[in-house]
C-alpha cells in the first residue's frame, strides 16, 4: 500500500512541476510551489522522516510562500514575455547530468535495507546507545538535530532569516520609490 501512495505522490509532484514550468502567472507559480512543498512533506512522512516533513512544510510551504508573495508585490503578477530560443547545449547538459545521477543511484543500498552501512555504523550505535543519557533528550532524532548537528541547524536558520531580511529590504526599497506590482503589470501590457 505504501508503494501505491509513493507512486501517486511522485506523480502529483511531477504534474505540479510541469504545471509550474508552463505557467505565466507568477501568483499561480507561487501557489503551485506551496503545493509542491506540501506534497514533498507528505512523501517524507510516508518515508518515516517526520522531522524532515515538518521542516519542509514549515519552510517550503509556509515561510517560502509568504516570502514569494511578498516578492510579488515588488515584481508584479505576470511574467514578462521572453524570447523563445532553443538551447540545445543546455538540454544536452541536463540530459547527461540526469543520466549520470541515475547511474549513480545503482551504488546506493536498497531503501530500508537492514544491512545498510548507516544501520551498521559505529556512529549509529553510539547515537542510539548514548544520546539519551549524553544530551538528556529521549528522542534520538531530536537529540541529533539539537545537539550533534546543532551548527547545521543553526546554519539553516540563518539562511532562512537572511532570505526574509533580503525580501523585506527589497520591498522597502520599492515602497520608497512608490513602485507597486500593479504598475509593473500595466507596463508589461
């Protein structure tokens, strides 16, 4: 049953990605990116990674959507028409990179394999055996994220904070100049 759910979630992810790539309405793209993040969060939940799912839902669907909506106030809601050129070199690079990445997955262990090096590592054994006593947090995932990988988590927080400040600075500049998104839209038409 989990496989069926995984397949449907991946199918919806692909449909959402194609829809975003084909849209001209920037507001629609922002909404679809929020849907994409929620679908990704659901997929992470199915794969038993609730910490990643909550982060994706909060950052991807929540904060990022709010920041992009704020950006739309600065740039307008309609994408400027672009010249249609065919970039065959770029397409070739993307295809070669995709094939290389797909080939690289053959060296990965099977999903859920008990003999996976991550499962048999001495580091994993230490986290399971000692983290509760050493950190004082009973949940192993929380103790790893809060203590052992604290600098990584802090770095992610700094990135999100910096993005929020940058959007607010850009919006402040546009308001001082008196430019609104609607005026930019009328310039495009």
